[in-house]
């Protein structure tokens, strides 16, 4: 039903407009009494609970950062059965992001290209929203993904991240340092060990007891991925998220003209599945068994989630397939995982 609706109706709208329209519906589903009714239909089975980061996740499957940049849809997403919601990316300074259009569907590939550019209302606005959520949804696991403000020079990035961490860590169940988006100039350069180590150390100190993770890019050479994983362990981080979008366009079936028209930006969706598994398995060879690894990229089905868990993921996140599978995607994943547990 939903795939047909998507093909016939939603693909006629600008992708960013369609996303905002969908988020409006999700927000409504998070209000009383709809949240209770929705949750009754989608609540994960207790057998799916995962203990990680000192938290209890109702399901191993959650929503990746980028879907809810301003923490406005958390209640609705939780009601739809997702085990956690990672909001953001949030920057210390509010910003509009890159010029529109900046979000493009590659339907034939079940993929998306985005160059949103961390459009968000800033850390102060996110903190106010999270404080209200904490009063009304204390059991929802909420991660907060922080990034560099565009107007801040790369050499001053550490202070910018620390400002966000101090404001948001007390309200987050875990905090993620995003140094891997391809849509903020100079950001991926922060993944170099000599710059990443002091950055992570400063944010760790500012985050106090809040679990801290780092999110990396899939386009790094394998030796750099292992070096970052080893660094995360050495610096006392609690986990790593593998991974962000890719700048690669290899293996796409969408026609070249459409891809060229979309232009620069990060690719997400089904084409990332293979690399996502490679990165996950690589990280697992160098981190302790109890180190949290969250797998992201190319996740569409319960079988995909199970494959990541079997490959060593502690938790799994998705985003792009929500656009292609619809609002009951989380429930679909959870029901499929339950069947494999029987």
C-alpha cells in the first residue's frame, strides 16, 4: 500500500517538502491519545531489548541522525516502535544550511543524495526542546548528534563542539561527535588523528558522565578507520557509529544525467549496504567486545538488521528506507526480528 502511494503521490513532491509533511504527521502521532494507540500497535517485544551504554533500548533498531534535526518528532518516532532516536545534527549556532534544492531521490537505487548542510535551530533551541521531552517522555532513548557550526573556522572547531556538548550532554542519553558529513567544508578533515584526538578529549571532558560516541565516514581508507576505532577506545569513548553518508557514486543504476543533476552531497540508502558491513566487521576486529558499535547504512529489512547484529553491531540505525517503506517501517523491522528469536 505505502510503496504504491509513495510512487504515485509522494514522488510528485519536492523531497524536502515531503519530509516536512511526513514529520508533521509523525508529530501528531506523538500526541495524546494517538501516541498510546500507536504504541500499542508497534511496541517492540520485550525479547528485543538491548543493554548498551548503560541504557535499556526497547529494540536494537533506531532512527539515525538527520531525520529529526530539531528534536520535534521524538515522541512520534518512539510511538512508531523505534528503539531510540538520534536527533540532530545540532550545531552551537543556528544555521539555515545549504541553498535549496538540497535533497534528491534516486528511486531506482532506493537511495537519497543530500547536501542539507546541518540546517538546524541551534543548541539552545534543541536544549529547550529536549528539556520538555524529558518531562514528557522519560523512557525514550534520545541520542544527540553534534557538529561544527558553518561560520566557525576549522581551527576553532573544538571550542564550538565543546559549547554544544556542555549545553546538550546533560539532556542526552548519549552524545555523538559528527566529524564525517560531506556537506560542511573542512569537517571531514577533523577525522585526521592529530586533530581528532584533542577534539574528542575536549568533548569527552565537557560531556561529563554522558556516553560519548564518534561518527565516521565510509570513504576513509581501512587503515584510517581502524586508527580512529583504536583512538576512540584509547580516549575512553563509549562507542563508534559506522557510518555517515558517502561521496561515492559507484554501482548506481540511476541514469547518469539524474545523478549529475543532483550534484554534490552525501549518498545514503541501499547502495551503502556492502561498505557498511565491511566497515562494521573491520571495526569489530580492533575494539573490545563490550564496546558499542552502531551500524548505519543500507538498512532496509529485518534481515539487514539481523545481519548487522550478527556481524557485531550493538545497535542498528536507519533513515533513508523510511522514505521508501513508510511510517510502519520500525514495526516491520521489529516484527521481523521477533520472528528470528522464536
